[in-house]
């Protein structure tokens, strides 16, 4: 059951915002994330930007250390702004996984 306060907030969203929420919910149910992939044996199976070996956790860590999106895109010229949007969405919805990956890789 959806609380009335959440229901009213959802109904107040624009059509575009509702579409984004539907996409996010759909991806979270099916565990498929647009532009993000996990491949066993690649980068330890961590979530990476699709068709790269750039883990989401490293982008999140860079941002956490003060890098702007412009800095990150300069440092990783094969990435697009859309790749970062996908990475942030994935990280927001898999916070514990990303935090654990950062911790594990900082200990190595």
C-alpha cells in the first residue's frame, strides 16, 4: 500500500518525471540497469559502465573525493555524461554494494 503523501507526490510529477520513475522501478525489479553491467571475471564482477572496465564504485569514489563530473569525464574520455547519470542512479540504488566495493578496494 502506498502512503497518501507518497501517492500525492507521485501524482504531482510531470509526465517525464513519471516516466523516469517507471524506468527506475522497472530496472530495480528486473535488476537490469541501463548502461551498467556486471560480468563475472571482469573487474571482480563489480558493476561497470557497459562495454568498459570502469567500475561504478571508482566513479562514486572520485566524486566523493571532490572530483566534479567535468573532472571525471576528462579523466575517463570514453565516458559520456549519460554514463555518469546511469552510474549515479545505479549507485543510489545499490549504496551498500558500492560502499563495500570502495572499502574492499581501498584495503587491497
